[in-house]
C-alpha cells in the first residue's frame, strides 16, 4: 500500500493559528511591560483603579490589534488570553513592588553593619513577620494595610483607615478584575463586531403557471405535506387563464427551500409575492422530481402517434 499523504491545512487555518499565537505572545509581552511600568510608579504617580484600568486597556489594545490583523474573532481564546495577561500584569507588578519595598526598608531600617552581616531582605521580612504575626508576602501586605506602613505601597490606600488586611485583599481583587475587564473591552472594541455571514445564493425555478383554483389546490397539498399531489396539481393544465406563477426557491442542500406564489404581471412574468411556504430540501426535491416525471410522461404521450 502506498503512503497516505495527510491533508494540508489551508491558508486561513494557518493564518488563524499564527494570529492566535502572536496574540498570546503580544499580550504576555505587553503584560510584562506594563507590570514594570506600574512598579516604577511607587513614588506617587500610581492612582488606585485608574492605573489598573489603563494597564488593561493597553494590553487589550495590543491583543485587539493582532487579532484584527489575523482575523481571530472567537471569543474564548480572546477571553482566556485577556485573563492570563491581566493577571500576569497585575501579579507581576506586586512581585516587583514587593521586592522594591523590601529593598527600601532594608536601606532605611537596617544599619550598614546589619546589611553587611546577613541578607538584608531576610532581616526586613523577619521584622515584618514579628510586627504583623504573618509570614512571607502576607506579612508585607499586612504591614501596608496598617497605618504604620500604608505609605509604603499604593495598595495601602485603605491602610490609613485601619480596616486591615482583608480590605487590602478586596482592593487587590477589584483591581485585578478591573485589569482583565479593561483588557477585554479594549480588545473587543478594536476587533469590532463580527461581519454578518453572507447570504447563500438562492436559485429560482419556475414550476408552473396556475389559475386561482390551481393555486388553492396546490396550497392545500403543500399544507398536508403531500408533495406528490402538489406535483400533480402543478403538472395539470389550468382550466382558466393563468394568474399566478409557482416558483421554487432553493439554496444549499441543507437549507430550507420555499414554494413561492407570485402574481403574473402584464407581460406574464412572475411579479409580486402573494404567498410562500417553507419546505425541507428533501420535500422540495421530491416535488420537483415528481413534476418532471409527470411532464416527461405527458410529453411522451403527446409524441406518440
């Protein structure tokens, strides 16, 4: 047996996959850059809620630009990327701010002998743990949640009120949610609404011209889902002057078909729509095939001497 050649992905699939990967990379890079920018704002330019919203907006803008260029419109990968990048930016900011705070405290609380004798950050952290009775990063957060350390970090905004560690955690959750939300809004705003799917082209087949009685009889057969009977009505010659045209409108095989009744204009061509009924593609095809068989039989009868 010969080797089976695997199908090659088309250009649209390759472009979409490339766009998704670049969107993820761009979001991560933007998140790391914005985390660094936020960590440089400890000196007083950080504004609670406003800065996280701005960070999320920048991240979402980078994501949206890439997604728009490469046609990535599925909501799930965009949402997941925004959540990942938003949390990375906000979490990265706090990691950098934590390291800077320990350095600041070691320079201002420890003597030169203490800094030379052991790891300055470890000594500062030990003091924070002794003061707050917490451990690690939580000890730092508890310290900035207290009036004595509130000025050390922007998230100590509520520390002056003495509301404690729980309030700081709530503030951090709100800001993290704000980063993600702003990233999503910014990304979807740049991507824009998805283009409406193009309407499938429809074909029209003129089945017959009927008088008023024929139209009534046809509609009765269609309502009863007797499409062989409907075909017989279409194949019969009208007893009076034809007043309506019966048009079968059909698109793809899976879409619905329509039996349309249209008034004949002065030139005898189908004009204004009077009534229509939707049928499945199988029902429409069955009626059409039956009609052609009846017409073929009538033609053969006329040709027979």
